[in-house]
C-alpha cells in the first residue's frame, strides 16, 4: 500500500490507464483479425484503411512501437493485394 498521497493518486491513475490501454489494444487486435478473415477485396480495402488509422493512433498514443505498426501495415497490405 502507498505511504504517500501522491503514490496513492499514481496507483489510481495507473490503473485507469491500464484499463484504457487494454480496451484499445483489444480493439486493435480484433480489427486486424477481422481484416485477415475477409475474402472480398473491396470490403478488405475499406477495412484496411480503418485498421491503418487505428495503428497510427496506437503509435501516437504510445501503445505500440512505430516499427511494430509499420510491420503490421506491410503484412496487411500484402494480404489485401493478394485477395482476388
């Protein structure tokens, strides 16, 4: 347990931040999974654009590393290109 008032506040804000990060990361992973399961190219292109936006926001927020996002973008772009 915290001994200082500031530590008590820090625990509270850290927990709030952890929960916020968890929901955002879950949303990101779900959208990537949905894109990977698509078979129609036109739908996949639309979903691809929204996933790219989510990845960029995650980087700006500090949730994932920039190179992690770049790697995911490249792999998903290749996947969308290979769809019939």
